[in-house]
């Protein structure tokens, strides 16, 4: 008996509820809410794209600075080696670095 009553309660006003929801969805308030949500997502996406560009620029700048430091360090060691000859102990990291750079160029 209680279950039958619960089912009847659910069905009472069902058509009216459908009509209210339909009117709401077709109305300006619903449209405004959806537009506000979409605008927020667009703003978030634009902010993310701007952040990506900023980080990419910073990474590129750092990569160039690192390349410049390694190039100048290698050049300085070459200069010293030119002054004193082969008595300068080899610096394997600098030797390997120049070999690795060549590998990178081929693989790109």
C-alpha cells in the first residue's frame, strides 16, 4: 500500500514538472547560465595557452644560455690546450657533450 502511494506521488504533477523544465531550458536564464559556463571555459583555455607560450619562451631562453655556457667552456678548454699542448688532462664531460650534440643533430 505504501509503495503504491509512493508511485502515485511521483506521477502526480509529472506533466507539470516536465513543462516547467521545458520552459526553463527554452528560456533566457538557462541560456545565460550555459553561456557563462562556456565563457569561463574559454577564459581558462586562453590563460592556459598564454602560460604555455610564456613557459616555452623561458625554456628556449634557458636552452640558449646553457648552449652558450657549454660552447664557451669548451672553447676556453680548447684555448688552454692550445697554449700548453696535450698536457691538459682531458675533460670527458666536455668531449662527450660535443659528441652528444652531433648525435642530437642527426636524430632531429
